[in-house]
C-alpha cells in the first residue's frame, strides 16, 4: 500500500551544536547542552528509519522536546534566583520537590536564551525555495514536531506495504495515522502562535498546511477502517457510508490548499482529488448494491454508471498527478491492485444489474443520480490527543543562574561575528520499490 499513499519529504535541518563555551559559567550548563545536542542527533537519526517502532520515536522525540523546553521557557534572571517552592500539581499528588526546580512554564520568560541559537529548516513542500532561518527555540520545536508527524505517516505507509497485512499491522497503521493527526493538531493549535516571527505562507507552519495534514491523516485512517469493513463483508450500506465519508475527508483536505501557492501544493492536491474521486466511486458502487436489495434496480444502475464515470475521472487524475511537478515521490496508484479491484467490481456489478433489470425489474434508469443520504455512524476516526512532554527536570534554577543569562548572552553578542551559514542536511529516506501485487487485504 506504500504506492497508494502520497508522502511529502521529511524536513531537512542544519546541524546545531548548542555551543555555549563562551557564555556558560559552570560545567552543569555545558552538560545539559551536551545532552540537548545528543538528543537532537538521536531524533534526527530516527527519522531515517520509517520501520522503527513508534516507541522508539516517542522516546527520542520526548527526550529532545523536554530538554528543548528549557530554552523556550527559560525564567527571567530574577525569577531564576528565587527557586519556586512546591508547585500546585506536586502538592496535590503528594510529591516533594528539592526546592531547586524552577517553574518555567508560567511567569516571566527570558527571551535571550530562547533566541540565542539559530535554527535552519527546509519545508516539506518546498523543492526550490531556500530554507528558513530563525533565532527562536520555539521555531525549532514546531519544525521538529511537524517532522515527527510526517514520520508517523511514513511509518504507517511502510507497514501497509507488506504483502499480507494482519490485524496487528492494520491497528498499527491506524494508530500511527491518528497519532500523526494529533501531533499536527497540537502544534497548529498550541505552538505555532507562540513563534516570534510568523511562518511564511505555504510553509509547514501555515495553519492551512497543518489543517491539510490533519485532515489527510484522518482520511487515510478511514481507508484502513474501510478496508477492514470490506474484508469482513459488512453491509453494503455501511461500506458505502464509510466510503462517502472518506471521500468527504479528502475533499476537505483539498479545500485547505485552494488559496495557497499552486506551484507548491498542486501535486499534493492532485493526490487528494484522485482519492476523493476513488472513494466516491466506491460509495456509489456499494450504494447501488444497497438499492438493488430494495428492488430499485433502475436507481442502482444509475449509481453504478456514476461510479464508473468517477473511476474514469480517478484514472485521469492519476495521470495528472504523475505529470505534475512538486514535492514527494511520484507513485502510480492506478496500477495498484486496490484500484484495479474496484474497476473489476464496478464492471461486474453493473453487468449484474443490467441483467437483473432486463429479466426481472424492467425499471427505467433515471437521468439524475439518486442522492446518497449517507452518514457513517461507525468507524469514524478522530486524531489521537498529543501533548508536548513536560520540561526535563534537569533544568533547575541552579542551572539557569550558573549560565547568568542576562549578562553573559548580552555581552557575548556585542561585536560577535555573524554565524556561518550552514547548509541543511537532507534526511536520507530509503528508496521505495513498486509492489504492484500488494493489496489492502486485512487478514
């Protein structure tokens, strides 16, 4: 199923050493910077393996984010000198504090440490535009978070590429897509607005791009649910309802990209549009079966002819998708067995309906396609709630006062030579080989 999913490339970033040798007054701050540097390298290395476990990614991203929050939520020098006492949550749970932790998630925040390092990131949809540089640790957090979300979508695609997908695999694919949707939603709703500089239009930090990622993940998760319903031979009504709902998800995802730079998003849009046409065809195909069960053979035939037309539209969109320039590896969805199986089913069902109508029903085929008043009540997918981890407990008031944020950073920046412009390092993603014979069967 890898070649059934379009995937934008992972974001690339410039190396970051978190060098504080000229400003750190104590070795404990240098140590935590070393931990931060190593955590970043570990997370970047994890991106290169889409087959790694979700537990590995969760551990790597959580370790880095919790350390990075120490820069983002650095307390003002004054508050750092006065350690907080037991906070409310610790008091309620009965846990004790050593009096050295600083409650950095509230109160006055020191911007000097937050903006001390420069972070350089490419954008997943930009193939010819230069990366963006900002001196903002929040910018690093958001871009890295989006990359984690993209990794989960690639992880789901890699698992679904197996020849025989079992139930555990299907659950893993479904969960990965729900996690990805939750990650994109968390960073869009709660982190992008905290950036010191607003993100560029059509960048990964554009809320419309993040909305598209969220909705696309939901749509693809619905595909897994639908594949299971088909495999288990659930009712035609349920399958047509799920198909119609899945098509609507892809339509909404495409809608988020309409007002953006089409040179950047057009290839992605073609993918969303072909998926919408495909699942609309699926919905009409199974809705026709439902109408036949109600002895409405004429209406059923009209549904199947509409399904056939949408399937042909999907085929044309597949060709357009392949010829459109843009981000992401080009796949060949119309050559996939999942697409070809629907083609066979449409032809078989339409022939059957025509025979039934000529021998039994003798009903007139209407000129207008019957309305599909369908709303799925089962199998609907929502993003899995994601929260950025709490700040690492290693960040203590002693660490901050040892760094002497206000004085050392300010003095160090006076007459400081501009930092060298370092190129971003592309993520080495494994090649994907075409597997035309794979299917979406869930055993």
